[in-house]
C-alpha cells in the first residue's frame, strides 16, 4: 500500500470520527432521533422497576428485556410501553406505562400473586366469614342444617397444625355478628332477639338480660376504649358494668334524641365520636355527632329524607348508604361536611391509604378525596357481589357470581386483575391482615363445600 492510499485512509478515519462523534456522544448521553418522522433529537427516559418477590422477568411490549427486578432500564425512547412481569409459580403482572423524555418512571413495589390452588380446611356446609374492617381476626360461623339450629363459632389462626380455634356453640334460628371491640378480644352477637357477648380469650359467652337491655334496643357497639353502647329508636345509652351485671345509663349528649320528633335509624362509634342517623317526623333527616365524654354536639341536615345507614369510616372519612346511593362525608372536624354522593351504589369501603372502592352496577370504581375524582377500574359481565381492600396496599378484591379477583387499583391506563378463585357458590371470603392468605367459604366446582385457604 503506497503512501497516498495510506494518507487517504487516515483522513477518511479522521473525517468519519468528526462526523460520527456528535452522534456517539448524543447516544451515550441518552439522546435519540425521534421515531415520529420529525427527525427531532430527543432525550431518552429511564424505567425503574422492583417487585415482591424479586427476580421477576421484565417484558417490554412483548419482548423479553433480558433483565429481572429490581433493575434500572435506561435509554428508552419516550412513549407508551406495556410492561409485563413474570415469575415461575406466580400470576403475570401487566400494566401500560408512559416513559417520559429525560425523566425516570417508577414501577415499584409491584406485588405478584402466587399461582396456587385452594386447600380445604373444613368440610362443612352453611359457613360464613366475618372480620373487623382493617382488623386481624377472622370469625368462622358454621350453621347446622337441621332445626333447631346451632351455630359453631371459631377463629382462624395462621397455624398449620391448628388453623381453626373453636370458640363457642350457640343455639338459635338466626345469628348476626354486630361489632368487635377495638382490641378484637370481644364480639357482640345478636342471636334471635337476644344480645350475646363473646370473650375471645376465655371463650365465655354472656347473654344480656332484659334488665340490662332497654326495650326496643336495635343495636350495640363498642367504643374505642372498650365501653359498650346501645340504641333504642329514641335514645343512646351506655351499658355500665357494675359487679357482674350491666346497668343502662342514658348518654347525656344524646338526650336531645328524646326531644326530637323522630327516631334514630342507626348509630356507630368512631374516633371517640358518637354518630346518629335520625329521621325526623316532618320528613327530613339529620346526622348528629357527639364527642364522647363531653357535651360537644353538632348536627347537619342530610341531603334527602329517609333512612341512612353506616358503611365504613376512618379518621377523616365517613360512608353512609341511603336508598341506592353512597354519601361520602369529611369528618375531620366535629361537624361533618358532604364531599360527594355516588348515585346507584350500595357498597363502598375505605382503604388504609384513604382511597374509596365502590360498586356501581357492573362497574368497580375508585374515588380519590384528594383530587375529588372517580376512576373506572373494571367493568364486568356479571353482577359484582362483594368488594374489599387487601390490607395496606393498592390491591383490592372483588367477587362476581362465580369468581374472586384481585385488582391493582393504581393507574393510569390498564388495571390488571387476577383470577384467584373459581367457585359454584360463595358464602364469604376474607384475607389475613398481612394479605398473605385468602380464606373462602362456599362450594367449589367439584361439589366440595367447606372452608378453603389460598396462599396469595
């Protein structure tokens, strides 16, 4: 090769270097040419992913990225991506996300649900489950098939050797659990027309006598500090423990209930406050709030006349149901204020995060008080039968005629749902407080009836 050719090659490399260097620098700095035909130079985005459990494979727009969680994926062209996480033994997780220019998009704390079959714990029919909202205990109620009926009450325990702890046996035609004490050591039960207190530690039951309960009593509730309150249509009263008996004492701050021309439809206690839904004879309704232990009372007129009932509450939010509507109140102060009304809904529940899950026809929706916005999560082809939140998470549970699903309620575009159970008949379900186990009472497709557990 002569000198002239070598010099030509040398200068060719020099020219190529100077021509390509800006592109190499731009590329390594995260810049790309836009794919929309405008030939713009754009900055790429970053995707940061994590999951529980770890080591889930990451698929972007149907192509395996070769990476597993937790990881950081850089150099992504801005735009919409369908992210799928897969792991052996778990159901796949999928969501649409948008990667923005010169920004990091977080897909963090993704929960993967186990792909497992339910295990039978108890082979019985006529079972139901009951738990305190955001509580730790789950009560199992087994009703005998033959009259006169008896009810076997048990607690579920996370103990493989003894998953069911027997509590008591009660005889009667109907049994309705009414309330838990705040520390979940006692339960109020309505057995036919009697009121029964069940101590979960001693397994002892106490039936309240006619001298302890005023005539016309329709509800009993525990206060935050463990005191027992009851209601007649005209008055709220405290059941004060004296020796071995309860003595009914009128509650001063509720004495005005005797002076109004109407009756109490429902009452409940939350955040050391006593709430009463009152129907007035002149056709209107009001919500009265009293601070326990003081004479501070506030009353607000309810939107329409008729009967109102309590659904759920937390420190700042109260849910009431009226006809076929759910009313959401702000209770951060003594006098509640109406945030919004959800027409056509009869079921709603508050998450630990403050979000509200509710049904409307065949739709499952989420309401955010912070933004006063409603988000459609899923529309089903069969009626929704029950809903609930997995404790301390963005994941919710809902059931239809034959299935129980989990759903990721965080958006913005695709809300992934997972089929957890398929059944022939549902009598109730509940999850443990850590969300690791789902218990189900009902009949499976193979005809087996009883209590089942499914690891989540």
